[in-house]
């Protein structure tokens, strides 16, 4: 695997983990699954998130 690709993947993972930490800080009562839903909604936007997971709660990020 190319070094630039590895760095890009690691940076993406790091940004997602930083976002998870922020979500947990703002919403300490969220379960791990709720943190993931909030992260997905943040990344995809509300409309696409709802289209992909219509039964999932529309949690604030």
C-alpha cells in the first residue's frame, strides 16, 4: 500500500475518532451505538442518513 494512501486512511480514522469524542463530550448519555448514529448523521447529513437508516433515531451530533 502506498504511504500516501496509508496516511490518508489514518487521517480519516483520526478525524472520525475526534468527532466521536466531541459527540460523547456533548452527549455523555449516548450509548456507543448512538454515538455511531450521530457520527454518521454528521458525515452524511440528515436526509441521506435518514434514507440509509430510516429506523435509526435522528440524534444530534
